């Protein structure tokens, strides 16, 4: 009798990290980048720190995407240009805020921006409860009844929340009109350019090798490493699961602040951050964007035309990130929504 060889099929994702761990790594990387940037504040100031992060990120995204600007009209470029303005406002106010108040408090206050956007765009009035719940958490974090509060830091964080909300709204338009990371490759240079008048004077004469390396490390931790991790995670997680994980970020910010910056919260502050996280999870579970149905007559192949380039972009991202390290927030949302235009909605997603 002839011998036959029996083979055991390998599990499809064997040897790869679980998708949720990639999303958590992305969030952790962002908060580590924020913690590292604190050490730059005394050297080049808040505006200088934010400007360096945006400048290095802009160079990296331009090298990664290599956009052909001539393919777009001035009207096409209006949305990513506005996104650049929102990005600059978000990063500059964030850097200034963490110089005044704890990291976890800043992230929690800024989180009110996206929650408000979600509530306003929700079809049910019940969604208005989630920003209110998060605001209650912020009150527990700041505890204005306990004595004088840093109104400047709170105002900066609130301004960052407004910028974050505008960032999300504009990102939706950029993600609908630009493929791949082309939108980011346009918006990030705009962000660096408009912040130059504020950042360059603070950096001028104070930039040494250590400061430059710290800035490069910050840019690697946010946005480059999160971009890579989230790209893989988004291909293996549903949007609901991914969004729910991202709602945990304020809690992770408190943990990083306590561990690396000695910003230990009290019991009421822990309860406050729990309320903010709960509000974020609830908002994600009750508010979803309705995706337009594909048009069978559309033979342009928009949904899949950039998949081959997506694979190349992943490899380029790893190379670019390492190169930047050898030589801020905010791009995660844009990248996530842009990538979402290029993958089918499914619970399992595609494989990277």
C-alpha cells in the first residue's frame, strides 16, 4: 500500500501577536512619547517640543508616502490643510498643558472633544450622557473644591480637546477623499509650517544632540510606531473592538504618568479616570459611522486599488521609523480612518 504523508494545517495567525496587543502597544507608545517629551520642555519649551515632533513626523510621512501634489487641485488640498491646522493646535496645546498639569488629567480633559463630537453626531439624545459622564470624571480628576487649580493648564487641555474634535471631523473628509496616507503626508507638513513661528524661536540656540535625539524618539513613539501597530491591528480587529480599546487610553495615560512622571492619582482621581474611560467605551458601543454601500457600477476599484501599495507602505514604515530614530498626538485617528477606507468591514479583517 503506498505511503501517504499526513500534514497538519497551521493556525492562520500562529506566531503573531494578538491584534488587541497591537492596539494596546500603539496607545502605550503614544503615552510614552508624551512622557519622554516632558524632558524636552525645559530645553526647547512646549512650542519648540511640539514643533520638532511635527517637523520630524512631516519629513517621515513625506518620505513614506511620496505624494504627487500635482495630482490634486487647490480645492482638494483644502481639507488636509485644515487638518494640518487642527493638528498643530492639538499638539501645541497638549505639549503646553502637560507642562502644567498631570498627563492623565490632560488626556482626560482632551477626551471630552471626541466624545462631544460623537454625541452631536449620534442619532439618539441618549448619547449626550457620555460627555456629561466624562465631565464628571474630569471634575474628580481636577477636584476644584480642594483648593486652587491650574486654570491655565485646564484651559490649554480644553483647547486641545476642541482641536481634537475638529481634527476628527476634518479627518473624516480627508479619509473619504485621499487614499493611503497621502492626507497625512499633506497635513503634517502644514502643521509643522504653521507652528514654525512659535516653535523655531524656542528651539533656536537650544537644540543640541541630546535634544534632537529626544525629539526623534518622541516622533518615533508617536506617530510612527503607533501607525505601524494600528495598521496591523485594524486589519484583524473590527472597528467596534478597535474603538473600544482606544477608549482605554485616558486610563493608560494615568498609568504612564504615575510610573514615569511620579504623578500618582488619589482614590477620587482613579474613580474620575474610570468614569472617563466608561464614557468612551459607551460612546463607541452606541455610536458608529454608517458606511456608504459600495456602488456596483463604480469600476474604479477605489476600495482595493491601493492594497498592493499598502503592503509596500508597511515595509517602508518600518524602515522609515528606524531611520528617523537614528537621525507628539494625533495622527492615529487620521491613519485609522484612512486605512478603514481600504479594508472591507469584517470581524476578522484582512491579514497584513
